[in-house]
């Protein structure tokens, strides 16, 4: 772990895609663990009521004293609700089903889109990276994530329908940048669950490179059984089987992100 002294303002990134089942939470968990292995101090915020990032980090969501719902409605501070993931070596602001009611509770609150941003800014904890695992919908919870972040990382499968949804998500990022959070930018697209033997996937990958150019991360996450098995053991894949192709890919991605942050005005 890096030392707290001299640490600058954390880089806050949303991991988002409004389409479910695209490896979003897998990316959030494994990127957190991979950054930790690169000596970065990381906070993973689980903003999805399903709580999969919480469970995948080895944390029992049924026994939480506080969770992100309490933080959003000002019943607990971020530091009070944060727990440490022994399995991943990073901190987690956990979630469970209580978060499902947050949409209704937040509607009448002042600065309802900025509750998470306020909680992060008031925290005394210091991190190099804060990663926010957003729900698979463009909801008020996702808006809270976007309003708190410096940028968005979009994990996506190289399939035809993914391209159509991507344009909607990019337009949402632009609207939030314009109306709520001028710091928000698209950090990059991460190709996940990739199988180079499938011609269509290679074609879509080439289209992404041609259209988004430097916004496409060079690291590609392969379809990997060990990554899929890891959550059932309450562990990130990069810790579950460090020798697997998926683990190595996420470690490479973490280094690529660190390098990109150093050279970009994020």
C-alpha cells in the first residue's frame, strides 16, 4: 500500500454500462485488486443494489452495520460505512438491497444528484483511486456516480448491439459534463470477454479502434473461466488465480490506466 502522506486528490472513475452482463462488476472488482497490487490505495464504491461488487470482494452484505444507502441519506459518513476487503486488499463502500429504496428517498432531497460527491469530499480517508461500480441503468444512482467522478470507464463486449447502446451512454456522459459535472470525461473503452476466434468480435473491435482511436484501451480482457469462478469464492480473479490469462490482463490494464492518468489531464 502506498503511504497517505503526500497523496494527491484521488482519481474518481465510474465503471459504467447501461447494458447488463457485460463484465462491468467483474472489471470494477479486478481493476480495484490489480491497482492495489500496483501499490495504489483504492476505494471501491458499490452503487448497485444487487451488491455483487460487495460479495465479489468477499464481504457479507447481510451483516453490514452501515452501507452506501446510509451514506446517501446522511445516516452515516463514508468512513463509517467503509469496510476492508481482505480478499482484494482494498476498501469497499458496500451495498445491499436497501439501496433499492434510495431512488425514491433521493427524489425530494436537496442536490439529489450530488449526494455521493458530497460524501466523498467530506471523507477524511485518502485514496489514489476511487472506483464506482454503477448499476446497469441510467438512473439517479448512476447520475450520482457520474456527478462524483472525473471520468467514465466503459467495459463492453465486442458485439453488434453493444455499439448501439454505447452511443446512448456517450451522449449521457456529454449531458452530465455539460449540466452537472464539467470534470466528467470519457476515460476509455475496455474490451472485455473477448474471443479472438469470433470474426464478428474482431470486426467490432476494429470499428471501435477506428472511431474512438486513443479512447480505446490497448489492453483486451479475454473470456476466461477463472475470472467467472472467482466471485463464488468471494475473491477478485486477479487474486484467485494470478497465473490465469484474465488476471494477467487486468494487471496489465491497471498499469495502462496508471500510465494514462499520468499523461492525461484527468
